[in-house]
C-alpha cells in the first residue's frame, strides 16, 4: 500500500517498523485471544501500540486499566449510546469514568482487556466506534457543536463530518487505506461564523466562504492546512488556496490524506506532521500534488471567508433555529464524568429534549431540542447543581488535559489542580468576564494552551534544591475571527507559587478585582 516504506527501510524508526510488521488494525482479529491471555502475558507491541488502532490505550500509570477513546463525529451522541457508555464504565467502580476531550469526544477509563470483545459488541449494537482514534490515524472530526441548531450557521456540516469519518474508517469497520499515515492527523469542518473548531490548529480545516463559480456566488469552504501542536513545534494552519463545494469535501480529504500517506516524512517522528511535508515541498507544490491526486483542477480560495464572529462557548440557554426549541449548554468541570453522570445526562436528554446530546471542544455538554414549555422544569433538574448552566466566569472557561493521573507523558497533575486553583482564585477575586484558562500537562499541548487567554503548560522546575511541578505561562491566544496563537510569556513557575501570579495576571490583563479591596 505505501510503496515508500520499503524504499526507506534502512531508516525506519521504531513506530514505522511496528506498522510494517503488522498493521495496527490486525489486532481486531486477536481480541478474544488477548482477553484469554490477559494484559500481562500478551505481546507488548500489540498491547502498548497496536491496540490504539482500535482506540484502546494501555496506561502505564494504571497498568491493566486501559483507556478507550471513541469517535463522535461533530461531538454528537444519543442518550442510548451514552447509556451504553455508562454501563461500560459502571462495572469498573471507582476506576471507571469518562472524560470529554478537547476534540469534542469521550474517553472511557478503567477498561479491562478481558471485557473488550463484549464492549466492542455493545458499541456496535448502538452504532458507535472507537476505531482509528489513536496513533498514526485521523482523530475525531470536529464541527460546530450547534451544527443544525444555530440560526446563524451557513452550512449544516453534520452529514459531511459523518461522511468524512465513514470514508476514513470504512464506516467504522476500519480502513487499512488510512491506518499507516506518517503521524496523527486532525480534520475539522466549520459551518458557523465563529470558528468554533479552532481551524488554525488542524491539519485540514474547512471554513465557510462564498466563491463566484461561472458567474454565480456559491457557498462552500476555503481550506487551510498544516496546523498542529507538538512538543517541538507549534504552527497555525496556512491557506491551501483552494475553495471546494460541500460535495467535494470528502474527495479533497481523501486526496490530501493520500498525498500525506504516500509522501509524508517518516524518518523522524518529531518531523512527520503534515506541515513538515508542506515546508519541504512549498505550498504550491503541495497544492499541485493534491490537484493531481484528485484528478482535476481545484478552484482558488475565495477572497474572504465568513468567520466574522467571536467564538461562543454555548454555556447557558439559547433559542434554536427551530421555532420553540432551545439548546442548553452545561458546564462539566474539566470534562470529568462518572457513570452516574452519564446515566443522568442520558435521562434528561430523553425527558426534556430529543434524546440527543452534544459535546464541545471546551469539554462541556449541550442538550438540544428542549421545547420552551419544558425549559423551566429542565432548569430545576438537580443535575444542574453539579453541572451549572450559569457558572462563575473563571470556572466557565476552564479546560484541562488528562495530566499525571492517567497520562504517562504528564509532567504535572492538571485536572484536580486546575479545579482547586480556580476555587481559590474565585475566593480572592471577582472576574467581570470569562477568562479562558487552559491547563496542559506537558508540551504535547493536548489542552491547547496556545489558544487560551492564559495557557499553563506543565514542566519541572527547581525550587529550594528540589525538582517540583511547575508551569510555563502562555498568553495572547485569540480564538474565533482573526484567531492567532498565543506565546510563552513566563517560564518555570512552581505550581505552589502560581496562585499569586495568576491573581495578578487576572487583575492586570482581564479586569478582575480583588475582593479584599
Ligand atoms: Fe493529545 C498524545 C490526550 C487532544 C497533541 N494525547 C496524547 C496521549 C494519547 C498520550 C498518551 O498516550 O498518554 C494522551 C492520552 C492521555 C489520556 O490517558 O487521556 C492525549 N489529547 C488527549 C486528550 C484526551 C486531551 C484532553 O484531555 O482532552 C485529547 C483527545 C482528543 C480526541 O478526542 O482525540 C487530546 N492532543 C490533543 C490536541 C488538541 C486538538 O486536537 O485540538 C493536540 C494538539 C493538536 C495537534 O495534535 O496538532 C494533541 N497528543 C498530542 C501530541 C503531540 C502531537 C505531535 O505531533 O507531536 C501527543 C504525543 C504524540 O502524538 O506523540 C498526544
Ligand atoms: Fe498527556 Fe501531555 Fe497530552 Fe496532557 S498534554 S494529555 S500530559 S500528553
């Protein structure tokens, strides 16, 4: 399939080797055997790496308790699906939970290898998949969390997002055409006006734009490519100088993935994301290769795109484009959910809405399709005392990656620390507006500190002769229209010394007032 790989054989790194030896997807046929042998006796490469092709992650921090990363295109999930997830994590007691991720997705914890055959059957029963969600695959495809609900959206992209996922994963069965990319890959499709998807940090992003085609103005997408974060380098996506109609989105994704698969750099994993290939070729040659792959000329980008709003966070009650219906965004502190929460979310979505739930890139939940007449009763639900509709300004925009509780890359603990810090800060100061504070446990930047108002990136620092947990501080991330990445402004603050630093930043830059004054 990937002819370059055999030519490159002498310089294959460990990951390229393991992919050549056995395709990641092949472990699908081995699940019963893994279940019988157990996690300690099974082949380590299958366990630590190839299982990620099925969305199953060995966690060195909690050996034997795996993480399962799903795929939820556009962040949409039904109550029936959520209940199945609740049942899966419930059986693991205190080990079981679910996190809403920064790609509007869910990750389950506590998963035991012996349960995988049963779990995959349960997922299949409700048409859910976790396939190709880790390692060198395309991640969950993101979209506006209010696609199809938003009265001001330009294109309802839900169907397109599903079609792109189906193309990449063979409708959830697994697709060996795209299981050996040089590295991970992110795709996002925006249909609204507020760049809810962070177009700038995806390998491919589609942004609504009008182009004049044969004398007529048509609505489609401008395309940007190559955005990514990694420990070594972070880059915003750049224009491909291509406009496509909605009907061409799937074909363009396919062509770009094929070019990347067949020509992407594979020798050094630190230099394998799409932007490195674009650097090497130049954007014109990359565009020409994509055109050749798709088999026809592509239209140039429209002069302007339609992103002209500030980014919304969707927390609170909002009328939908469907008369008499509302969506309600509720805050899930740092995205952490337990089985009981999943059951309750499923229940309220059924009782008050249309049995549908949405997840946001800010790790929160939206319940859509609540009639005006049911709104008051909905807002009285006890669950909303835990997951607020009108949270305090600092809590409202808090985002955190997994951190050292489960992630072996982590240099610091994040989620619990993030929550505790906000509570302490809110006891001291009043913030007049939300401040987007993102905690990420290491330079991999899963919680996107570069898009935050204040980004905190885990590091190790020396304090009083000891190595302690600390953060580098990022500021200036701008989201929505005219989005641009923030930069590191201060390095190496020990976490124990962080509170006064944040206190001052909030007062000096975000109009917060000290309660003591
Ligand atoms: Fe990430 C690796 C968690 C979004 C950049 N990321 C990991 C691993 C799999 C590392 C590991 O094996 O432990 C983490 C799993 C920890 C765990 O147990 O939960 C992990 N990443 C996450 C999540 C769960 C963070 C969160 O709390 O929300 C997000 C899952 C999204 C999803 O549903 O698929 C997550 N990761 C991101 C993002 C944000 C985004 O996509 O907008 C980024 C930066 C954007 C990008 O990729 O360009 C991101 N994760 C990375 C990287 C650096 C990639 C690189 O090119 O070097 C790694 C390390 C790697 O891939 O080698 C990584
Ligand atoms: Fe783990 Fe680092 Fe990603 Fe946080 S940023 S989830 S610590 S890899």
